[in-house]
C-alpha cells in the first residue's frame, strides 16, 4: 500500500458504535424523515392514519408486528392505500433480527423506487425500526454502518440494543468483504 492510499475501512467494535449513537443526543419527535422518503416513527405515528396521509406514507414496515407487540397488520390499513410489511421482532439483545434485513431492505427499496414514502416503526422508533433502516442503507445504498448511523442521527436519535448493533457490525463486515471481492 502506498502512502497516499487511505487505510482500509474496518468495521468498528460495538462499543465504538454505541459511543457514536450516544454522542450529541437532542430531542426527537414522534416521526422523522431520515432519508428521502424514508421515515422512522413510533406506535402513535403508525396508528394515526390522518398523519400518515398528511406525510404521504404509502408503505409501512412494522418492526414490532404481531399480537404480542403492535398488532396493526394489513387489516388496520385496509381503508387506506398503504402497503404493509410486518416483522415480528422482540426488542431484546438475544433476538436475531438479521434474517429480516434483506427482505425488509428490498421492500423499502421497491417502495422508494416507485416514488413511495415508507414509515418504519416499532414501539418507540429507536431500536428495531432503526436497525432495519440502518440495514436498508447499508444493503441498498452501500453505506458503512458508521455512515448509516451518522446519516440517520442527523435527523433522529436512535439506539438499537447491543444485540442489534452486533448484527449490524456483522452485516457491515460481510458487505465490506463482498465489495472488496467485487473490486478484485
């Protein structure tokens, strides 16, 4: 490596990511646009159909889907034109959210490419929903986990649990390795 080359990006340890998330926190509203057409919000936002209409939301990802969580589902939005995607996830460090990363990223990407607007929500809009939005930015927009966190944090305070942060770091390592192999 010549002296002019940048050092190769390395996925940060989870504790560094946590530090980045905790730095410079400021009040956040119930819903925030964190990427063009992509919003993160809480339960109250997801259940306020007139607000969703005002925001122009066409798609909803419920990261706390199911009877034990926030039981909206497609039936809740049947009197609207909203397309629904549910992810039945628990906000605990032992829950593996990573199997939902690609399918949710594809759902969001399809909606945004059709000029839709997507609300991704969970109970408080800081852990499960944020993790899925970060994975979307990493998978489809080629952002590193650090760049994705910085992008979202410009608009909303988020704080995925430590288990989700580890899963995002694993995704980051995998995606970086894939990009390096594609460059060879």
